[in-house]
C-alpha cells in the first residue's frame, strides 16, 4: 500500500533534498529514493510549489522577460510624463498669455 504524504511534508523533504542531495535526504527521512526524486521532478516541472526561491529555469526566464517588459514600460511612461509636463508648461504659458491679452482688451474698452 502506497503511503500518502501531505503537501507540507513534500515541501520540507524537497527543500532538505536540495540541501543535502536526494539520496541522502530519502535515507534520512526513511522514504523511497524514487519518491523524493519524483517530487524533485515535479518541482522542476512546476507541478509542486515549494514557495519562494523555487523557480524553475522556465519560470526564471519568464521572470526575466517580465522584468525586461516592465523596464520598457517604465521608460515609456517616463517619456509620456516628460511629454505631458511639456504640454502643461505650454498650456500654462498660453493661459497666461490669453489672460493678459484679455485684461488688455477689457481695459481698452473702458
């Protein structure tokens, strides 16, 4: 009869195996070596989540791509912010010009 292991046990066993090696961890924990290797394989495949710091090569690559995408997005947003600031400056100057112009036209009517 196959023994059932809860998720937390698997997580701790995998972390332990990563520290000291699969065979040694299996022996110390008293579980079949094949079982721990199956869990390690599941972690690599992304089928067993062991928490932070357990990214697979594929997920690490996707994180790298995401960081690259976010950096690009930040640059685009900074560029947009600069453009909007320039437009605001122009509008403030134009508003001041028209306000002055309007005051002059009101004074000349009086």
